[in-house]
């Protein structure tokens, strides 16, 4: 199935109505949208109102011509004109049923591959070495993983890169603390906690003791100069941190192709700055090296600092070197940075410098908001620290286990543990992905773990409910084979609503990347689950027989597959029992 309903209707509309109105193909963008109210059809177009301005004709008159030209389309049972010039399409049940058969036979469930795949680098998560991941990392990590999954699914070549913070001034304090007060046993059992402890301890002393502060600077200088002892300690810190980070990523089901941190680009920074100076793009200002944007109004008074007065480099310097690598080595067509909204100015500056240096890749800052606590402030512990991500995930699984114990105490212990992990982690992910990425949302345990409403457990339960139908069949394989022998009749309104919702999967998935909106897919899956439950209540499946039973089994099978695939694109697993 190469086109969604929306695409197919638009193409056929352009041919039929274009010929009737004398509109040359390519001169006008024919668009069709799903109708918001089923009383006014399944799909509609406002093409007549748009063309009225071009052709200088009455929009309702044009709508009448368009409707007449489309009356013979195989997809349409009838076409109507409404309001000032809308054209409403009521799809043929037979045509819709045939599309369901095509969707059922398609491993991609109707989602077309992009005609021109691109090589996309997705930069997300990016925690700092020697510091624990906290709840704030949820947004970048989960949104980035979802976008990478969707981009791969629609056919793009995706490279995921975790640009970790593994080089910086904090290492002077860590190196000094390592040499003076490291607890080797605690380092083995919980390395990040121990590294954080020694960092905080030294940092506190440095605030009141200039000698300690100077010692930290000396250790950092030695590291940057290539001192073997300090390099060995630094490598150990990075290795231990990555080990624990990978455990968290494994829990989340998130993977990366690369972990190229700041240190990877360290030896490229000086040549980059020299190139910027020699090309005239950068200039020295008060001892610092800057790129000015005097010809860009919104950046005219916001130069990009490339090297500090003391010779130190900045995030912008490293990010420019990173762009060079991604374009020259990975041949990136697009680079997506899934990073919080406060970094908007930083990326505006970096992208502008990169473009002036000749970067041809499309660079996008996929910004996001913050996660709030019940008090609608940034989530913090009582001591004022950021809430640890590992602790959040552990609590999610523990709370999910409590729900399962109450709902299905008879499940075997091993299955309870597995289901609790899938439900708990899925709940945290979906709470994020069901929000628009720019929205600041409140982290609410009871709401995200509810079996009602727009939650992951509700969708996972919906999948379980569908699959339970097939467990009750004597020979589900044979029954399903019979179900795909003929298109379903869609005689009941609830069947038709579910069928239309299933077909929308092909429209929604590609749209996720248009505005980087995973919440569009989450909302779609919630609407699909609701449509299924309405169908399930109105249309007996196992108590029906003949073609009616076959058609309903087909709808059930497609619902389960779309739910499973859609949740997988969100990075959420399903279970067979809850």
C-alpha cells in the first residue's frame, strides 16, 4: 500500500477536479484532511475556497464542480458540498474494506517509506560524566529515541550520537578528590555516586580555600597537557560512568550508535579557531575570539564566543567541531539536536556560524520544556538536589508492581516482575511523549500509572484485551487466515469508525517528523484504543459467525498490530497479560 487515504484522495482529486477546472497539475497543491465531525463525511477539502482567489470565481460554485468531478471516484460512496465551499467525502465501505486487507498484508501496516531517504544524525540525552542522570534527562532521552525510531521506520538512515560531557573544569576537582579521599570499595559498587561525592567535597573546600582551588586548576592543566597519571584517572572515570549510564539506557530500552563526547574533539578546537580567524569569519575582541552577526538583526548584539580571553574553549567551539565531523565523516544530511529550550540562542549562533563555514546539512534544534513536580516547580529532592533518573525508574517499576498485585495477584512472580518493569518504564515514557515537547508538564505518579485515560497502561491493557480474544480461539491461525480471504463488510458504525482509525496510522506516523511531535502519535494510539473499546462493546466478536466474525477478527488483529507497532515507535513494550 503506497499511499495513505489522504494522499490517495488528494492525488485523485487533483486529477479529476483539475481536469474539470482546467488547473494544470503542479500549479496547485490539492490537500485533503480527515473530517473532525463524522456527520460531515470522512475526509474533506477546502480547495474550492483556495482556488476561488486564484480563479476569481465563487467558492461554492467551484466546490460544486469539484464534487461533481469526484462522484465517480472508486473511493467515494458520495461527495457533498457544505458551507461556503467545503467538499466532503464519504468513503465507500467496500473500498475501505479492501484497504484494510492491504494494510493487514503489509508488514509496514500501510506506512509508506519516504521516497528520498536522508542520513539523519540525532543528538540526544548528553549527560555529564561523573554525575548521575536526573529526571531532567528524561525529556531529551525519550524524545530523541522516539524520533530516531520513527525516522528509521519511515526509511531514513539514522545515526544516534550521545554527545556526553566528558571533558571540562569539573575534572580538576574530581582528580584532586580521587588522589586525596577516594573510597575504592564505593567506587566499585556505585561509581557515579562516589565520583559525585568527591567532587562535592573538593568543591566545598575550594570555596573557602584558595590553595585547594589552585590545586584543582593545577590538576586540570596537567590533564589537558597529557599527564599520564591524570589521563589514566580520567579514562577510568569515563569508563565507570559509561558502565552505569549504559545500565540506565538498557532499562529504558534506548540505544546509541556512538558515545562521542567532548573529549573526542579536543585536538580539533585550536585548528578550528585558527580557520575561523584566517577566513575572516571570526575576530579578536578584548582578547577573546568571537564571530559577530552584524547582518542578522536578531543576533546583531549577540556574538558567538569561540575562545575565551584565557585561551579556553567553549561549548560552541566543540559543537562546531562536532558538526564538522558529522558532515565530513558521517555525510549527514540532517542533524537534530534534542536539547532543552533554554539553549535556543546557543544553537542559533552555532548553526549560523556553521552555515557561514559552508555546512550544507539541515540543522534543527528540537527544543523541549521542563518536567515539574506537584508544586509546579522543577522537580527537586528535599535537599534541593535534582531527582535521580535511576530512582525515578525504580519507583515506577515498584509502583507498577503494586498495581499488578492488586489487579492480577495470580500471575507467577517472574512474570509479575517482567510486567511491572514494562508497565512502569512505559508509563514514564508515555507521560513524556503524550505531551507536546514544548509543554512544561507535572510528573504525576497516579495519573501516569492509571488504567484509564491517556496513559501507557491504558494502551497496554487495550493490547492485552485484543490479544485475549485470540487466546480463546481453538485455532487462531486458521480463523485469521479465513478472515483475510475477503474484505470486511463494515456493516456496524463501530466497525467503520475503527476501520477509519486504523487507516489513519499511515497518515500520523510520517507527520511525527514534520514538527517533531511524538505526542501526535501518542494521541492517535489513544484514539485508536478508544475506538477499539467502543467496537468491542458494540460488536460481539466470538459470538458472531460467518463473514461478520471474520471481518471483526481482522479488525482485532489489525488493532493489536498497530498498537504494538505504534507503541514500539514510542519506545514502549507491550505485554500479553496484565
